[in-house]
C-alpha cells in the first residue's frame, strides 16, 4: 500500500489546495513552488494534530512551529504570502460549498471516528481503523475508488505481497476496511476475498535479571515505580497506565486488571517488595487528588458502561489513577479537560532511554519487561498454565513461546559441544 502524505494532491477531495495552487493563473511558477513547501508542512502538522482548517489553526501553527526558532527574513516573508493565499483559498471554498474544506483522507477518518464512536468502539480501535482507512483513501486517490471494495481488495493484496507485514497487522487492516464499507458506506455484503500470508511468531526480547536491575537503577525517578510494577507483575503497557487505586490489593499482594486485551479481566501478582513504595505513592497522589477536587477539575475518565451508571464515580479516590499525568489534558472522546493517566509513549520513551543509558545491547521496549517477567518465572519453576493465567493469554500456544528463550526449560538447556570440548581440554 503506497501511503503518500495526507496532503497529497491526489487525495481526490473537492477541496484540494494543491490542485488549485498548481492551476492558479495569478501566481508565477516560482511562487507556486515556494508556497507548496510551507503549505505541505502546515497540512501535515494540522492533520497529525487532528485540527480543523481555519485561521486559528494557522495562527497556532505560526506560533508553535514557525516561530519556535529564528528564521530568515525572506522565509517569513515568503511563508506569510503562502499562508495568506491559503486563507483566501479556504474562504472561497466556504463561500462555494458552505463547509470546511477537508481532504478525502480527513473525511474518511472523521467518518470512521464518528461511526465507531456511535457503535461503541474503544478509542484505540477507532484510532487503528482511522489510520488504516486513511491510508487506503490516500492510495485510492478518488472518492469513487475509496468506495469500491475491489480497490480495497487490491490494496490489501499489495499489503500482503509487497510490504510483508505480520499476520496480525493484515487482519487489523482487513477489519478496518470491512468496518468502513459495512458501517460507514452502508454496503450490506462486504467480501474482500483476500488470502493472507501466515507469518512466524518472533522470538521475544528477554532481559537478564541483571539487565532489568540496570534499567530500574538508571530510569528517571518519575517512572521507576511504573517500570518496577510492569516487570514485577508482567503487565502490558496499557494495563500499567490504566491502573487505578482500587486495583491494588496490598493485603492479598494482588493487582486486578480490568478491560484488558479482548475486554478480559484477571488477577496478577503484586511484588511484596513494592508494597511500601506504592503506599508512599498513594500519600503523594492523595494530595494531587484533593487539589483537583478543590479546583473543580472533572473526575477521571471511567469505563463507558460504568460512567453512564455512576457518572460521579470519577471524582472518588478509589478510581484515581495510580500513574496520573503531571498536567490536565483534553479527553479525546468527550472533549473534557481533566486528569488523564501518564501517556504510554512518554513512559515508553523513558524505558528506552534508560536501556540506552544502561548500555544494553538489545532492542528494549516496555514489552521486554513483560517478556522478561514470563521468562524468569518459567526459569524459576512456575508451570506454564499458571503463567498463562498471570499473563492473560487466551491460547496456551501464545505462552509457550517463552519456552524457546528460557534457560534449562523446554530443551533449551543443552550445552554447545564447543563448551564441552573446551572443558575437557582444561582438565
């Protein structure tokens, strides 16, 4: 799937500033070439930040991106002329059609988001579907082609044959396009008839215990406890950041995971060595919680069904995040400004940075901590069925992948003959 930028002139939208810029007769070729660069830059930024076209968005772009560092006088003059042309173009589009000019890429993403929200899709699912349908729209180039299942089938076939993405990614793209045609385009029969290519499971990256300790030693203080909890309980990163005060049971030494992958819940182990640190953290979090209440900050987000039943529960202490963000942010679903949990990407960058700082020669991500939890438990004698329950795997075969990387488990404790020969020589 050839995914050109969202600002591509082949977007097929009735509002294509690139096409109108190219065809403009009141601009010289030199002016057109000069205008195109800042306008493409601005469009990528606007779409990436999910902002609507308009003067306010352009003013924000100028403040945040153009003026973020010193510019030459000729650049400011040229970019000012380009943005003035763009604003005039937007106004003409508004007069002609009476609506905000959006590209095909933006329109299909918006349609998927709105329809998915009405159908109750989770935010992450909507974002995934929006991404895939947006990429398809850019590849399809025109609105007519974007509504053609045959084009979608061709696009998926290229994804399988040329890009060779994993089987899970192939299914994700298929599900997104089926949702688009069935729920957005209202087609009753959708059969994309694509034969997917099976891919082998990758061997997980596993850290030695000493390597885990090195990461915990050098990671910044703000994220140290989170990294310890993720490794100590074997959590996915989304499970970690979604933890709430009520999910921690210090007496039973358990962590409850709710609405995880596949909308499943489970219980995993709470490391005894972290209980005192967590209790101290709760004292600090209580101060943040009370300050939010005094300042009238809306309560934290709640699971959809429960929020409809008990809308005020988000203002109660037990629902507060264990790892909240430092500042307030806009809820992407409701638009409410409130306290959200720490962003997974912020935490992820902290873990990756710590691994580099520690000098580890492995491709470390947050999921490596979960892989290491599983592997170290197997090496310690935990049976694979118990491990399956702790990890929340639906299929035992998913858990069995760790037997390939454990020491002295599943046949991997075999010594190399070279080591045997060298030991014989030394004696």
